[in-house]
């Protein structure tokens, strides 16, 4: 899950399309960024859809052999910040190239209620307490994670487009990968696996770009398309050096997100069957499920 998170200065949308000159574009993008940040701070409820495609090449630097892994994930989520409740339903397919017979798939239901995480994986329910979440619930806010990434980016106004009958501005964001690494380091608690990772090295060879669609009248984030490419040694993830020193990983990820029902009624109810969930020890992989939509 670690591998797999934008007012207007002119008075008409046509004026943006007529603008020429970098300084004017930067000024308008900056003004829109401020409006989006203000609007997002007032967004307490929303729903979202997400699709992710990730291709990973495992390269043996000694022999030159390459193993390619494909991952495809679709998910739907609901967020209610006021009641501190989050729901995500996810399905994922993992496929080794040329070895389709060994493809694997899993389905997951996640509920985060206050500081309790409930997971239904392939029909089995478990739960755990996450004390850090109670103190930093905003970190679970998928929309805010995207706004934070937008705020750490160089922005360019591209024009406008209609998405789901809503007139939207389009922003291109050149993301500062080093700033994202710093943000992750500050936000994650000691129970998360990133404490064993070399994030600065992990993000050193990273290219991270995003396109954002912003609703014109409400200045809310409507849609996000994110692309990420990076190359690293698995040792940066804290894996044993002897097993990874001759291996290089080349990862290309594309994520598409769509936000709906912003500040509309979102009622998240934990299923009755979750009441029989079995407790389990803190599992870093399971914890990171709550961070999945934050970043590409």
C-alpha cells in the first residue's frame, strides 16, 4: 500500500483561455489554490471513487532479468469528518506478466470509526485500536491529502472542462516529491512501517505529476489524475540488504479519483457482523490501508 494524496482573479472562464504569459497563469493558479484550500477546510463529508494501475519491474542488475508485476485496484469510499467515520470498499488484482495462472485477487472492506479500524478481508472481520488516529484524524482525509499535495506543487492553469455536469477549472501540478517525503515523515506515527524506510532516497528518483479539476462556483476538488514514476533499491524499504543489493524496482503508477456529494449527507454505519470481529496485533500493512488514497 506504500507503493499502492486548488480564486479566481478574472471574472469569466473564457478569460483564462485567452491568457498568454507565464506570470499571469501563475497568478491565477495561485489565487485558485488559496480558494480551494479554504473550501476544502469546510468540506466535512464526501464520497469518492478511485482506480489505480501500477506496473512494477523487478530488475536483476547482475543477470539483466526482468520480472513485471501488474496491479489493478478499484475502490469506493465515504468520509464524514464530523463523526470521524470512514468507509472504503476495495477490490484488487495482482498479475505477474507471463504467469497469469498465478494471478491473485482480494477484496477488502474497511471502516475507521473514531480510533477503531475494522477490516473485512475475503469475508473475515478483524479490528484494532489506532491511538494515533484519534489525535490526527485529518490525516485520514482523502480529499485533504490531495489538497496538501497540490499546495506543495508548482501549478499551471490549463483551461476548463465539464465533469458530471459541473463546470471545472483544470490545474496541472508539478509535485515536489521531496516535500511529500517530508510530509509523510512528519505525519506517520511510530507504529507505521515508514520508520524503517529511507524516504529521501525513495523519493530522490521520483517524478510525480497531477491534474486537478476544480468546481468553478464552489472551488471544491472534483477530480484528480495522478501519475508517478520512480526507481529504487528495495533496501530503501527496510528490507535486508543481502537479499536486495542486486535488485532494482521500477514502478509506474496512475491513479484517478472522483469526488462526489461534498457536504451532503453521508451516514456511515458499521455492519452488525463487524461486532464479531477478532482483535489482532498492530499490523503495519493493515494500517497503511487507511493511507491508500493519500498519494500515488
